C-alpha cells in the first residue's frame, strides 16, 4: 500500500492535494505521483549507504602511495648526496693547480775540449766542441723594504729581470756618457749641454709588457749612479742647459733621451731614459734603484754593474 505524501518534494510545502495517485502542490504548482517519490527515496538511501570494501581499498591505495613516495624521496636524497660529494671532488681537482714562476736567467757557454787518443805508435789530438747551459740566479733575500722583505738583485747591463708578478720584463739596455743629449717634445727636438766640469750619464731602461692588458710603465724609486770615486748621484728629470731646438734631430748633436713614457699595450715594449750629471773626471760603475711590488711580494733592489 502506498503511503500518502505529506509534503511537496519540490518546495517542501504541506499544502498539497491528490487524486488517484497524482498530487499537486497548491503553493508552487508542482505535480507528482507517489511512485516517483518511492523511487527517489530508494536511490537516495542506496547512495548514502557506505561500502566498507571500497573504503578499505581506498585506505590501502593511499597507504601504498605514501610508502612509494617515501621510498622515492629517500632514494633521491641518497643520489643527491652522492652527486654533491662527486661535485666537490671535481671542483677541488679543477681549482687546484701549481704555478711555478722562475726568475732564472740562462746563458749558453761554448767551451772547447781536447781529448788525447793513444794508439800503438801514433798519438793524435782531436778537438771537439761541447755546449753547456748554466743558470744564474741573482736573487737573495736580506733585510726589509717598505713593509716587505727586500730582494737584492745583482745583474749586469743587458740582463733582464721579471717584475710585477711576471707581468713586466725589465732590462737596463744601455748606458751612455756624453756632454750633450736631446729630448723630443711634441713638435721639435731640444738639445741640452752639461754644466762646466760635468758630464751626463744616460741610462736606458727597456720594459716589455708580458701581460694581456695594458700596463703602466713601472715607477723606479731612489735611482742613483755610483762612480769610481765612491760618489753617488741621484736621478733628475732634467739636467743641463738648453742650447738649441729644431724640428729635425739631424740638426742637433748628442744622444736622444726619451723621458716620458706612460703605459704599454699587451706585447708592447718601451724604453725610458734616466738622466744623471756627474763630475767630468768620474766614471759610472754601478746603478741602483728600487722596484716596489704589491704586498706580500717583496720589493726588489736592483744593483746593475755598468762600468
């Protein structure tokens, strides 16, 4: 037996009337039958009914996913740690390197050797030539410079030393003695004459830029010339008296002396002239000057035999 509805299934109003199984809501006008209500109720009840089997399966699936995630995450951590150790080891090998800088100046010496060969009644002398290379290291460490250790280099005119951490090569290329010298200016050349009873010493210092960037010409400090009389003469930017100027160097007498050199491009070399005025009866024997280096590299005291 069908139960009579008490409320409208659409709006919930209790103001309904029915005839032969068909009902109508007097408030919203919705018409319905009692079979429709029975079906709707049946399906609604079935949908709400929980299924223990499906729930347990869902829990198992979630647990399996969590377990798989934990395993993958742990495995990733192990791989990452191993890769990190490998990276550190590789970087150490890449960064670590040994740089050897040598300030050794090599000279090649050829000597003659005589070997005597003795046979039954004949004695013959054979001359052979042997070439050997000997290395000279001119550096010794003694005392202190401007806050650093001081290296003392004893070299001869024409020999080369390396300065500025291997970026520059310095050579005392030549030393000239004269009563006249010439300086080149922008548009002309000017000649200078020594004072009475004096003469000039012109020291030519050549510098090669070994670095990949432009480098300034090095500053050489406390440059002096020591003579055979034991006197010391300091370097002066300009000495003597100007006598004449010309646009052609051929019109003047004396040695050309370039005193203004600023910088050198990579692979470029330049020569700067340093002027001294000494007594006429003195002879230059030794040149001394200081090359300041960046800390903690020791400064260099250069002692050049020129006489």
